[in-house]
C-alpha cells in the first residue's frame, strides 16, 4: 500500500560531486522492493510537482536516497537540513526481479547516479544466495569512493570516463561485461542502457532497465511518463520504472 | 459533516461539491490508497473515446511557473474496454462515477454515449469538447458556438441522463459558447479545460512537448478560471462546475462564490494525492468557522 | 557585448532586443537608480490617452500564483502633459522611448498619434488595443479583426513612423487578429497583453479588485505567451515582439526561439527593478557560452 | 538614491505575539529618513512580489524592521534564520516631516505594528529638540513590553484593547490625546488614523498619516497603490507612504 508521509531528514551528506546521500526517518514506512521509487515534495513549493527519486535503501523506519540536484526541485530537496520535514509518497512503481534460482549469476550495471537503486537490489540478491556482480560507469575517482558500500557485498568493476579510477571507458568495453550472466539489471543514462541491452540481447541474456521519464503524478493517473513498448505506451511510474528490455522499442 | 454540503446539478444530487477532474485521477483506483473515494462528490474518469488510443508521443509534460503543460492526447483503452473491464469494478461507487467522453467526430461522441447509456448506475457524462491535444475534433468543437452546439445536441439525443459539457478557455467569449451548449440541451457546463500553452528547452533548441503546444493547468490558471466561471454563471441558467488550479478548500470556496455549484480538483491530484479526499472536510470546517450552515448559500455571492 | 545583439523591427533598429513593457516601467526615470536606461533596446512608457485619466478605484492589484492581477485602468496625465513635461526630460534617451497609445474611441487614438507625430525623436508608438481594464474601447478593439484593423488603419494614417500594435490574448485566434492589423498597416505586433482574470477575497466575500476582473501577468502566463508568439510569428510577415512573464535571459531567449524579434520585460520589473537592465548582458553571456555570434540567428528556430 | 542590496540577517526575535524584530546587516546602506520603507523579497519565491515593510531604524550598516507575519510573503521573511540573506530595495517613499521649530510639541500615534516606523521618527525628533510624546494603541500587555525602547526617549502613553496595560480603550479616548500639539504623526489601522485625523482637524492640529495600501513595485511605476487625494490619485509608495491628512479624502 502506498502512503504519503512526512519524514524527517536525519542526515544529508555530499558523498560525491553533486550527489547527496540523504537519510529520512519516520514510523511505519511501507515495505519497499528494490528498484521502486518515491516522490518527494520540493520544499517551499520550489516546483509544483513532486520529484521522483529512486530508493537507495529502506526499512520500516528509514528511507535512504541518493539525489543529484539537477533541477529546481531536486536542488530544493538537497538543500534540506537535518531536522527538516519532507513530504514523501512511497513506494511507487515496479522494481527489479528479485527471485532467481540459488546460484544464478546476475550483473548489476549502473551509470552515474543510476547506481543508487542497485544498492538495495544488490543486498537483496546477496541475501537470496544469488551470485551478483556490479559494474559501474562513473565520472571519476571521487564517485568511486561512494561505491565502497557495494564493494563490501560483491565483486565490483568500475569504469570512469576520465580513467582516474578503474577501467577507462564505457561499461560495455569492460572485460567483466563480456562474461555470461543469467540476467543483467541496470539503471543509468539511456544510451548506456541501450548499448547494454543490445549486447545482452545478442548474447541471449535477459535484461531489465530502470527508466526515468519525466512524470507528474507517479501513480499511473496522468499518463505523462509513457514509454513506447511492445504492449503500447506504458507508464514508467506504474508499469515500470523497471522494464524487461525485450519489451522496449527504444 | 456539520455543514449541509450537498449540491444539485439539475437532477444530479451530490453529497458534496468536490469532484476530481478528468485526466488527473485515472479511473479512481489509482488514488484508493490515499482517500476513501466515497468522500468525493463525484470523480470524473479519463477521457474515453470510441476506439482505443495510444495518445501522443513522449515527452508529454513540462513544468511551468505554478503549473504544468500536458499533451497526453487522450490515451485510453476505448469505451468498450471501459464497459467490460473498468465499470464492473466500481460496485457501490457507481453513483460517484462520471465518464468524460471525447472524440474526433460527432458520430464518435454519439456512439460512445450510446454505448454508455445502458450502464444504468452511470448518472452523468462529461462531454469533452475542449481538449487542445488532439489533432482533429476536441478543441475545434469547443471554440465555435456552432461546433459546440452541434456536438452537444447530437449527444443529448443519445444520452438519457445528466449531460455536463466541458468548455475551452481558449476563446474570445466563453459565455457565448456556454449559452450555445445550454441551448443545445446541456444539463451543466464545466470549465475551464486547459489553456493552450508552450515551452521551449532552450539548451536543446526544441519544444518541451512532442506536440509543440499543449494544455496548461495548475494554480497559475486559477484567476482565468475564476473569471470565466463568474462570467458564465451570470449568463446561463444551468449549473456551472468550476475547475482550474484548485489546491485547497479556500480555492474551492472561491469558485463557489464566483458562481460554481460544484468544483473539480485537477492538477493538484498530482501534487498531493490525498487532497481531493480531504478538501470536503476542510470546506466543512471553514463553513463551521464562518457560520455557514449550508455551503450553497455562498454560491454566486460575488 | 561580444555577441551581435542588434535586432530590426522593420525600419526600427535596436541595439538589443530587450524592452520594458508599458505600465510596468513608469516613464523610465523611476528605474534610473537601478540601471542605465541606455542598456535597454527600448522602453515603452505608460499608456497615454488624449485626456488625463485617474484610472480605476483602489484596490487595483492582487497577487496570484506566480503572477498578479492589475486593474490600473490607464491612469495617466494625458498626452499633452507628456509632450510638455515628460518628453523634454529624455534628452539623449529619446531614441529609446516608445509611447504606448491608448484610448476609448478611434478618434482619440488618432488624435494622440497626431499630437505625438511632431516629436521627431520619437521613433515608434505602441498601439494598445488590448487593455482589459477600461470600460470602453481598449480590449474591445483587440478582440475582433474588424475592430483591430479599423483602429490600426486610422492611426496608421496619422502616425508617420514605426507603428507597433499590442494584441490581446483573450481571443480564440490571435493569428487572425495579427493578420488583420498587419493588413491594416502595422509595422510590428507585440504580444501578449494581460489575460483577463479575477480573484476573490473569500474572508471579505468580495472581489480583490475594485473592477472585479483585471489583467493577469507574470511568470504564470509565460506558456500562453510563448505559444501565441510562436503561432503569430509563423503567420505574419511583420516582426513580432514577445512579452508575458519574462524574468530572465533564458526566458527572453525562449521567446526569440519562438519567433520574437524583440521582447518586453513587464511584471518582473516590479520584482527586481534592475533585471531589465541586466538581461541584455546575460543574453550576451549565454550566446557566448553557446557559440552564438548573432543573437537573431536563434529567432524562430522552433 | 535607491539601492537593491543583499543583506544578512543578524538577529530575528519574536518581541511580541506575532511581531518579529529583525536586524539586517550590510555595507553602504543608503541614508534613510524616518517613515520611509523598504521592499523585501520573500525567500524561496514564496510570493512573486516583494513585501513593503516600514523601517524601525537604520544606519549605514544595519537595517531594523518589525514585521508581522500575516501573509505568505511576510511569513517567509519572518522564517529567515540568522545568517540568511534577504534581497532588499531601499529606501522607498517619503517619510514624516522632521523639521520643526525647537520646542514644538509633536504627538506620535501608533496602532499595533504601526508603532514600528515611529521609533526612528521619535529618535530624530528628540535629537532635534522637539518635545515629542508617544501614544500607542496596542492589543495587550505583551506588546507594551516592546515599547520600553520608546519609553527611554520620551513620555509614553499606552492604551490596550483588553485593558491589561495602561488605558483601556482607543487612543482617541486617552487623556493625552486631548492635549494640544503642533503636529500629530501616526501609523496604524485606517479607522484609528481617520478618527485621529478628524479630531486633529477639529482642533486645528496638522496631522500626517502613514498609509499601507497594497503595492506591487514600490517605485511609483505600477500605479497600483493609489490613494484618492485632493490632488487626485497619488501613489502611496512614491508620494507617500506619509501624507498630510488634509490631502486625504478617506
């Protein structure tokens, strides 16, 4: 069941250039599955519409987000101070597949701040006995610092645009990408996800991609965030944000 | 409720005047986690056409100051899907449902009305002659008196119960259009639909919407909507349903004072999904604090 | 300026396309503490009528979401006072001044134009056929093609230099009106004037404005204005001057991309009195950062 | 010369129920005369238009305001924290007459938060050797606490609506009001000022009133804040806010 809650900011730290890691606290937060998102109301009405933010991690009393302040709304959200209240609607959408036979190999591919929703997914897969690995495309070394949390859980492969850390180049050029997996799950810029999906399809590997079309309601009511698919226009907010790439016509 | 919140749109009696606007509330179910739908006076479901429609290409929305633009273009699974799959789910809520009927040709509007007529629990339809986001029909009907009257008259003959007609604000004289649809047999008018607007992404040097122009809604349009409701309510004898930027009980009361017999919450459903369900009680509180025992005492006092 | 910021409205060459809108900038002097008026491409002074006018009763304004309503009603000391007392103060700024000419009857518009014609340094007038706040004339002329064409043609015969005509957005087809005034001899059109709106003080149960309805302006109206500029610029051959909610260089560029040859800053002068003087330099910076050497390259690229 | 400045909040205290005393600091603040006002931009764009606020006191580096948070704009301004910046346009309008023959008797009449602009006027008159007295109409005792600053400078007479302090009743019923003065200067609710003006006129005492019509620009450009006068419609923001009551047709 979706809820609208007033949560309190208990931590708000810049963890990489332009990335805020924010912890919100409350009571009776509804259960979340990895890959779902929340809508956060911009403080002071900075934007009329709430901003969709993917969930980094969540419990019954905490919600962790990683936010890049790119527009007026996300900037106002990132300006929130410890102790401020934020209005949050959660959980929204359909997340990643989490049920795999024990021992399955799953690759999680993240690009930029798109690595955020993969953290909760990684935790879930590891708990379920899935052999998960992580492949991230980042801007440069400081972003990689934030990835220590993932590294503690699973093998991690990092590419940077500037070569300042790990592999220099695109995720699709990383040796780890060429291995076989039972599933690739990803979140990041569309060009990256399209390239990954194309390669996965060629190799017969199923893939899931988390999209982030512009949305208004987040509930499947306004039909603004549609993505053309084999089943017609589907709502990223309700039918996604995670789609099997075989459905997508991008 | 302590206050008498009831309102009458001709033969259509509502427990309270707060409705939700078509296209902002899905089929109602999308909001069930956030309110008891029964709290609403009525809810108007997605614009329904004869054939299924995929709507316009993405991108379909843009944020604007205190508002938004949309160009959804009537995406919906068609009237037959509605009748077979959606309508049966309403059960006890049937009397709260109003179907927004859209189309490109008069025959299509009529056919949709004919197909809906056998749903006896469906008390009203809202005729959308003002959608700015479809190439044919839609707003074209709503911007001339003859066009508005023709489609209203044709549907009037096909639809036996309450017929509400939704008017476009993109006209020189909305009172002329309102008088035309009143003369053609409308039981009520709802206004305003969206103002036609546009926004450009200057970095990408292209329009924000795939359709270039789209419909503007949200608090930004409220003054235009209040003005038009006031003008139309003075001009016609049928009830007026006001909408455009309503975000609070105070906004709803403003429209009622301007002459509205009922109101619709639209874009604000996207901002606070529980708002529409809460506003009736907030109006009740306001009335109690202001010594108003029957809400409709306030209707048209300006 | 590194960028070539110049623009041409027919025979009227401006150093840059940033003007200030009539009614929001007094006679210019009110803003001298906040900018060098010479930074502007032009500034359009208060609506000037044949006789002095006291305007409408107070209250004349109300705040609305991302905008405001006004009902000033053309308060001004009349054209003779302008010619005798105001015009002589401009000196070297004469070429920057555009006088907004308003009236209730065609003869009045014509007489004002005749009286202004001998001011040789006055390069242009803007004909206000779209003021929503006067009982007679004003918007009435601006909402029909015949009305708009008649007043334009009459003033055209009386005024020898650049004739800009300011259009009302409160119409079904602003392109039809624009084509009518183009046909009647206008050298350029400026749009949009205010959207007619209304607000109610629900506590006092009365309208916020003494005139009940008034003109809405500010960022809220920008999407409507951009849409209309885009439509009109595609339809007419004369230059289009865009206004409606411009608050930044980005907004000005948006209007230029929509087809405007120049822009006017209006309500935002009330928010930041230095904005209009700063925006030309900010446009220049944007152009430099985006490899645009001549601003008008961007005109109408949507 | 008017200036637009970014000033820093150095103090913001509630000094009576609903009254914030705010001190703003900056450099090269332009000279102010008593009774002038400033326009303050509402933080976070809470209102599009700036809010006109009368000046309590000012120096070349400080601006003191007393603000009642009654609308969205003034509420956002009163929410400003120490260290926040506020955009201020100042000084605006024409203030009170300050030049009197030495020994003249001037009564300053304030109602509610309208006492604020009278503080700087009082300081100026006292410095100039004018015999100034103060007569305030307040809600109740806590408001009177704030008036200690005035009391230190001149004889003060206080009326309260509830009788919890000083005289119980309207300022016009206070014995001090019946004395003779060479001038009465006032700021407060219009009904109070009209009553004072009527009585002053009967007694042949000149009076000045500070008005607060709704305004947009504050510069005399928009012509929204007009007051009908013997000279026609005048702008409260530019021709006022202080008017000789003989001009007013209220």
